[in-house]
């Protein structure tokens, strides 16, 4: 009985964990088959994220393979912060296509500047999920109490600045009002808050959401580059097993037909 109780409790643990992180997540409309979205996402990633964050379990060459880019395209378009060896730069062999996506920022410097180490992002999409990432990157808002002047509804008191603010503009977090101008409340009597743009970015809201979708798409790809292949192999294996089952069944019928 005791054992059963413990098993039940263990099985229920994930439910509690989910309840604890109770933030409404938007759905990220990602598609790993969409190569142009992945390429755009990779470009955003190397331009806006790969200065603080590393993706040190990923190689540039692997990104190129998965996204259908030639080595030259990767060298010219994605390898801005690759481990430059300036002595060799003149000899023209500084960037190597097989390099890992590391950054120069050291862990202790990250802690010094941001008050917390900057996490590696190679596997974040697997740990947090695409919807979490998408919601996180679309819910930064102005908060003068925070060191970088921004906070985030998905990751409260986050240590990261809103690095995409130029594209997104700035948002304020204000109480949501209904059609009559009355502040809306949830069933516990708390005010319902919403984010409203106070300065425009270079992108419209829809464009920004599209860009973030591409970025998240790339991060999901990066966290498991083999995913599509794995799914295809899975379907093939299922198909194979069905055929094998049919053959085995027919064979069994044939063997046993005279035995009564
Ligand atoms: C200026 C430095 C900087 C840049 C540039 C930056 N980040 Fe961050 N990021 C941080 C820091 C610092 C944290 C840790 C925040 C904390 O724990 O409070 C963080 C945390 C995160 C997290 C949460 C990870 C986790 O496991 O909790 C994600 C996801 C993330 N960043 C994504 C991005 C993406 C995507 C980009 C590019 C668009 C980006 N970051 C650019 C500094 C940066």
C-alpha cells in the first residue's frame, strides 16, 4: 500500500510542477520543414543572441547542412562571432566551418554584467519548449525598477535586456479594460494585465511575431537537428512492422490450416 501511495505521488509530481509555472503560453506556429524560416531564424540568432549566449554544442557546418546552405554561405552570413584567431586572419584561415558556436563572453563576466550566468542556448528549446520561448520573446515590457529597464511576464525579473527592442518597440503593462472602460478582473479579484505598445519598432506586431516564430523554429531545430529524420524513420519503421505483421499472420494461417 505504501509503495502504491509513493508511486502515485511520484506520478503526480509533473502535474504540480506544471501548476507552479502557471503562465499562459502562446502557441508557436513553427515548421521544421520550412527552410527559409529556419534560415531567417539562424540569421536572427547569430545577429542578436550569439554575443552573450553560446550554442556550444552546435557546429556551424551542421547548421549549414540542415538549412541547405553551402559552406561559403555559412562563412559569409552566419559566422560573425566565430572564434577568430586574428594572427591567422591575414593568412585567410581564421574561420573554420566546423567550429562550435561559442562566444567570447566568459561565464564570470556574464555574471558580473547581468547578475547571473548567461545560459547556453543549444538545448533550451528542448528544456523549455517552443511555446515558452515564443511567449518569452514576445512579452518584454518596460519596468523602470529593473536594471535594464525591462521585465518579462513569462520570466519574471529576468536578467536579460530586451535585445530585440529595435524590432519590437517597447510595451507597457497596463490593466486590461472592457468595452465600457472598466478594469477587468479575474475570478480571484486580481486585475487582468495586458501589454500595449508605447513605441513602435521597425516591425509591425505581426512582422515581429513572424520573426520570433522563425527564431524559435531555428532554436527547436538546433536543439534536435535530427528530429525530422527521426520522425521519417519512425514512420518507415511503423510501416515496415505492419507489413511484417501481415506476412507473419499469413504465414501462420498457412502453417496451421491443416491442424484442427
Ligand atoms: C546582452 C546579453 C544577452 C543577449 C544579447 C541575449 N540574451 Fe538571453 N539571456 C541573457 C541573460 C543574462 C539571461 C539569464 C537571465 C536570468 O536568468 O535572469 C538570458 C536568458 C535567456 C533565456 C532563458 C534561458 C533559461 O534557460 O532560463 C532565453 C530563452 C534567452 N535568454 C534567449 C535569448 C535569445 C533568443 C536571444 C537573441 C534574440 C538572447 N537571449 C539574447 C542575456 C542575453
